[in-house]
C-alpha cells in the first residue's frame, strides 16, 4: 500500500490536515440522521467555527462543490453510510468528530473514520486465507483510524496473525512486536462508541495470539499421562489435537526419547519436531522456529544407555556387547599399566554408551565429566603454586582395572564414583534449574517469586558446598592412593558440616515436594521449563523431583559404603579406628536428622491444629509443646459439652486440648457457589477447654462388658478447685485402640509429675463403680439427637452433675430430658456413690 502524504492548510481560520486529497471549498459539517438532534454532537461541531447543516441522508450536499463537506454519521453499517461511501465523500463517526473537536483540527483522508480506537496503530496481516475475512478486518481497522502495511517495516506496531507460524510471525516474535488475534480487532470495534478508547491499552492484552492458535498438532510416542496433559495444553492455547491421517496437520511432535524413526505417514506439509519444541513454546509463550527443533532420525548407536537397555535385543546383540565390553576393559587395563607413557595406544573401536554404562560403579547415567571442567582446585589449605602439574586432580576417579584392585580399594572407588555423580546432580540442579529461575529478565517474566525459590532451593547450597569439598578430597586421595591412606579422616573432617547441612532440607522435603507439584500443575510455563530441563544431558532425563530426592538418599548410601570399606580394612590398619568413628558419626548424623525431623513435624502439626480450632487459646502454641496423639470420643458425662456430643481430644506433652467437632454446614444454609467456597475456610473444631495434665489425678479404664465398649474416664482436680470433676468418654475411632491411647496418656502425665510409677496413674473399674449404666452408652446417640432437637425448638433441657464436698463422696444424677416426641422414662434414682479416696486406693 502506497504511503500517504499529508498537507496542512488553513481555510477560514480552521486547520485542515489533508492526506492525498486536493483541498476543495470552505469546510462544512453535515450532521446526518439522528445526530441532528444529538446535543453532544451539535456542540462538538460548533467548536470548529464552520457552517453546520443537518440532513436525513446527506444526499443533497454530496454534489455541492462550493463546500468541503464532512458528513458525520452515528452508524457505519447502515444503508445511508453505504450510499455516501459510494459517492466518495468525507465520512466521520460521532466519536471521531468529538475527539477532533478537542484541538479544533478537521482531519480527512480517502477512507471513512468512525472513531480513533486504533489511532497510530500500523498493522501487518499474516496467515489469513479467506478474502472476505481479510476485507472485513481491513475495513474495521481503517474505520478505527488505523493503517495496514503489506510488509513489516520499522513503523509497524502490531502483527495480526491467523496462526502461530510463518516467517512474519517469527520476525515479530524475535523483535517483540505484539502479535494479536483477529478477536482484537472485533473487540476494539465493540468499543467504537467510547470516546478516548484505544486498542493499545493493557486491557486489550488478553487478545494476544495464543501459543498454538489454529495449529493442528499430532502428538506421537508420549506416555498416557503426558499425552493427556499436552492435549489439554494444546486446546487451552488455541490449537487443535489431530491425528496422522489429517492432511491439514501443521505439526507432528515426537517424543524423541522413545521414537527413533519418523512416522512414514506424516502429513506432507507438517513440521516434524521434537518434544522440546512443544515445551519451549509453553515456557516462552510463543512457538520458536521449527528449524531449531526438527526431528532427526537416530540410529541405534546414538541412543541413550537407558534406551539401549530397554529396547528389544536383536539376535546376537548381547554377545556383541559383551565382546565390546571385554575389549574396553582390556583397553582400560592397558591404559592403566602404561600411564607413564606419553600417550596410550589408540583403541580399534570407540566404545558405545551402553558399554560405558557397564563400567559405572553406581549405574548412574550422570557423567560428572560432561558439564564440568577437566581440573579442580587443589586440596583445601594449599594453592596451585605449591603443587606440580601432576597434583591437579581430574574431576573423575582414575581409570582402573577393578580386577587388579583389593576389595577395600574397589569399595573406595565406588564411594568416590558415587560422590562424583552426586555432586554432578547438585551441579545440574544449580546450573540448569535454579540459576535460570533466578534470572528476573527471563522472557515472560519470573516463573517463581523469591519466596518460592527460597522454599524449594534455599536449603540445598550448604549440602552442595560440603559435598563438593568432600569430593575434591576423595579424588585427591584416589589419585594419590597409598596402602595406608585414611578414608575415615576425610569423612570425619566433614561430619559436623553434614550434621548442620542436612536437617533443614530433610525436615521440609515433603512440604517442598508438595509445593513443587502444586506450582507445576498450576503454572504451565514452569512445568514446561522443568520438562525442557529434564531432557538436558546434565539432568540425565530425570525430573526435578527425582533429582531432589538424592540428598535424602545420600547419607544412607554413604553409611553402607563406609561399612563395606570397614569390613575390608585390617584391624591393624591406622584407618580402621578412623573408619569406625566415621561410620558412627554418619549414623549419629542420620539419627539426629530423624529426631530433628520428628520434632519439626510435631511443631508443624501444632500450628496446623491451632489454625483448625475456633477460639483456640493463643498459648497453645509454645516452643516446648509437642503433639502426642489425637482421638475422637463421645462424651457420656455432662462435664464438658454435653452427653452425646462428639469431641476431639488433642494430647500434647503438657496439656489436653478438648474440642467439639463442628459441622461445616452449621453456619451455611444455602448451597450456593459462594457458600461452598466459604466452606474451605471454616474451622473444623471449636475450643472447649485446655486442661493441664498436672491436674489429672486418675485415669480410669472402664472394663468391657457386653454393652459397654471403649469407655474411659478422667478424674480432674486443680489446685484452685475444691471439687473433683469426672469426665467420661467412649472412644469412637478404629485406628487407635483404647489401651494404646491410655498408655500414652499415663506416660505423659507421669512425665509431667516426674514420677516413674506410670502404672499407678491407671486404674481399672467396672461401669457401675462410676454409676455408668450400660444403657447410657447405647442411648448416647438418641439422647444427643433429642437434646439438639429440644434446643432448636426452645424446649428446656436440665442437666445435673454434682460432687458432694463432704465426705468426698462422688454422686451423680442422670439428666432429665423432656423429649419432643413424648416423655422419656426418667432415670432419677440416686446410684451408688464412689469415694475418690477409694478410687485412689484401687
């Protein structure tokens, strides 16, 4: 499209900007149709200080060459507009006139302008095939004051694309030119009547072209879970899932870790790309150039070790591998025996990755030489100036013939190899995942905030540091091996640092893993980033979750290897004592970590309980307090909440928190969506009483009868109270037995009292000794329902439970219940009283 030239002229004190149109007579404004009576339009027209006329259709002013007439319409989709447009007159919409009146300048072009929603926007179209669709979009852009170019030049502000592919798409993506969908134009046109509206505002950003817009994608070779997730991502990002039979398919995405050959029936025009193209598209929020990720067929020798071992064996392949392995081992033995020579003899054949995997001490496919320098720093405390060239140790164990090594040296070689692989894993987490995520300038903005980064990776650096130094010392020892070399001293040297480095990571590992899974499922860009990282050689095709579990496994693995070294070390060796101490220290570190983990979990459980109890006392959370046990019970007495109420007892090391279980629907009557959302924030329990364990004088185990099961009682008396109180409960959960809970409770109460006679806190009694009728247990649920119903209907319910002050006799009166269904049999007879002193003597 040719450039338009602008000419600025003044006619009767009115500035008129002309674009490719010769100036005619004096300017005049004609308000067409209903705008003649529109006060806002009339007022705006008067601001130009030119004649203003009105007309139903404007036809009478079309041929009047004495004036340069601007026809103002309220609608560009009416028959009146079409007739005036055919006549080639200057057409403006009401919004355009109002905006121009702000500076008193009338602008006219060869094209009608209804509004300025796309003012200063210069577009290029790409990918559209239907002519009528392109014409419609072109007209709308012009009506909104925008312009369209054929090619992308410096002044282009937006690319309007049909699909996420093509040269213009890649160019715009490279140079950060906004790429918009056709919905953007239609959405902008919907705002045409709003004066001052602009299509370039942030509110229009949602109309950017989606990642896979109108792409037809075939996924081949993926596992069912990945396939389902990828198909959802295709749909969410504007694409279509299709099959190889679809000749209109645009992309065939192959899982290059399992698929070795291009499918023979690929659609002819489709791009055949690797899975990395898909995940990079999600991460970058735009598909990269397909040429960077084209699928290339691999022959068997180029497969990864994992593929080599998992693929079906061809006849004779196993014997050939064994033969190559023997040749490789012989070659390594020759290299070792001739290490003093300037160079080793060349091998007749390059060993495959599968052969090398047989030589790995721990079976890991993470080769520490793949991504690290060939040399490491000298041992701590020494500089390179103090060493000759032979003491600069490579970052891998020396090549050896394992058959020529002693048993002690073979296990040590395995320890060094696994330590090198472990540090390589930590290096990969740091360099491939952590550092890129910390880059704030990453395309599309940060995927994790600083708090999330700290939560996931914050406890790894100390572990990484101590093991890097330990690896260096072990390698130095391996390359300078002597029969009296001390392996135990190296382990002891770093044992204190290991004890400090591991607990923070181990304690929060499960929480960190849950958080990682949650973020990965909620943020496609982050999930795509992890998929890309997983396919990099440094990560050995392992996910971040699989890599992060290695620190959890490392100390037990080290313990086993050190134990094996100790078995093969003579007791007369100077290293025997050091290895024993090192093994004890590693086990001590593991024990400390486990104990610390249990304490941390108990603290976290304490916070969790506190946050789930309504009106919970703030002092429940204390530094010395730890959660011990939890049981659900039904109250048989009236001392706490009421007979038949379901309660929960939280046992801590110094208090017993008694709560009432709440129904989630008590305070929400309507099942509306907002109320259902509010259910998530409702607390499960309501605080009733926090009992000091020092106030528990006796724990009573009620003997089992035919109708009485899982019943127990607590006799409580504090220093401030003159009376004892009796709490009677029946256990209602199956995952913990009554005897187990009572033993835990007795042991905890004895600890508070600093007494060793735990058994004296627990007494066994028959139900009638505490005036408990076996029918009370079976009637509990019925009484509970009656009480609740009576409360709702305003009926009065009286309860009585009392203790005589003297002579310390325990008396009990059963509650009198007025049933709404009729009068229940009253059980008001006074039952036998039991002295508290008698209970104590039991």
